[in-house]
C-alpha cells in the first residue's frame, strides 16, 4: 500500500501524496476519503486523547496500515504537538452541476483558503472552483486550517474564468467587487449560484468581473477592503439568509 511514495519527508507540492496533521483532521480523512489513505501514523502516547480509539478502529475496519512512530511524525509535521498523521494519495474531484459554487480567482493565502473551505461546510456549500494559479489545496497547512473539512467538499482547478463559465453556463453568477453595481442586501440570489471572488491583493480583473452580476458588501470607509475569507463567509451567510 506504500508503493510509490518512498520514504516520507516534509511535504512538497511535487509529491503525489500529502498529510492530514492532527487527530480530528485524520478522522475526517478516514471518514471522507478512506480510499485515498496510504497509512496512519500515531505517537506512542496518543491513545489518551479523544478520537484516537476511533482512528484505530477505522484503520482496522478498512484495512489501513497503522504505525506508531514518534520520530517520523516529528520529521514531517510542522507542529510539535502532532499526535496523528493521515498519509494519503492526492485525488481529483469534480464540481457538481446545479449545486452552489464558490469561485476563487488566483487565491494566494493558504490560511484564507482553508478558512473559506471550513466556512463552506458550515454554510452547506460543497463545491469550490479555483481559477488560475492559486494555492495548493493539498498543502498540509491548508488542510490544517480547514480543520479536516477539505475532505467534505469537491474542488477543481480551472485555467481561466472562461473555462469555468463554459462548464457551468447555467449557473447564476455574482461577482464580488468593491465598486459593484448592487449592494449584497439588494440582490435576490437565484440558484444554482456561483459566488465569484478575486484574490487578496488585486480582486477581480475588469474582464473577470463582467462574467456575473457585480455585487459589493457595504463596510466603513475607514476600511479599504474586507479580508477575503470574511467576504466569502458574509456572502454565503447573506445567501443562506
């Protein structure tokens, strides 16, 4: 089952595998993507923590190799207090047609993307499109900031917003920009929606902005712009309301 990964090392984007660090992210991996799990690593003193017995039971039920190895965890983890690691093969997924989508154009900040994915699950959005050169969603730092919720959504990369629109032309698209034509409180969202956001520094380009109805989120003039993860969360909340 370990075939093809060789000796485990600190994560690099070029790897065909990645890591879920922590007890509950590892549990979410086992529950959501068990077919991709290569092995699970535990620290020798981990069984005193809640959730570890469930990890052990799931590994037994699904015939997933389990190894107690403090040294290896210390070698690959980026935090000292890591008691469980799920090692998994990277996988592909596709967005579901006629379900609601979040669309991020060239997102750069791993923490923002992780927080967005976590909020998506909270607001029952299960499809994330990443357009252009964006963050690596398989980075353990992204997975950690999602608190394991990456394994509960579908995500897909697109080379351009045009490629996305060609695939999902039936979606009602809403582009969030500072100078939007309508306040979010005035918009009557129609499903399925695509809520589209630019990256943290530039926002959406004028061309990308035109692919949907332009919307702004009102805020104090003392603030230049909202944090991306905050803006996406507010948009999902307003949509659900």
